[in-house]
C-alpha cells in the first residue's frame, strides 16, 4: 500500500470517528437527559467527555492535516471551490464544537455532584448548559454531513 492510500484510509477512519462519536454520544446524552434520571445523566455525561477526549479530539486534529495533505498530493489547490467550502464548514463546525466541549465538562461536573448528593433532579444550570449544548450540536453535525458530500462528490462550485 502506498503512503497516499494509507493516509486516505486513516483520514476516512478519523472522519468516521468524529461524526460517529459525535452523533453517538449526542444520542445517548440527549436521551439520558430526557430520562429524568440523575444517575443516568451523570454516567452518560462523564462518558461523553471521555469519548470526546479519546476519539474526537485526536481525529479532529488529524482531519485537517491529513485532508490538506491528500488534497495537495491529488493536485487540488487550496482555492478549489469545494475544498474551500469544506474547510470553511470544518472551521464552522469547530467553532460550534469547542464550546460544546466546555459545556459537556460543566454538565458532567454538575451531574456528578447531583448524583453524589442524592439529588432527585438536575439544577437549572445543568439544563441551561444542556440547551446550549444541543443547539450548538445541530449546525456542527449538519456541516459535517455537507463536508462528507463535498469530499465524495467534489462538485464544480462556480
């Protein structure tokens, strides 16, 4: 296997880790939050933070490095329209995602404290963070889906 195909394979795997981990953890935290179980929210929010640290962060760092290297090797310039749109969407998703990381950590701390103290419900602060977390997640996820489309189709955009 040549270097290009190896990096391309790792690039695809890392993109799956970003979107798959993001979607999966969001799914579980979304429904844990709706369960009303303080214990479930505590466990799931802690695991969401762990999954992002172990899987999403390394993949998110690798993605632009490998993607730009692959584009360069394949002969695409940085001014190729679909590539510029993809980079812009990746930056946009990152701008949404970075606050999500902070919110997740805060939610996990609040949930852990609530579970340890035997609380029957989460405090209002948790729900404020949860609402922001969810609202930031939707546009980031949509941006990543559009990036997938652009990477696969490489359309002529203008």
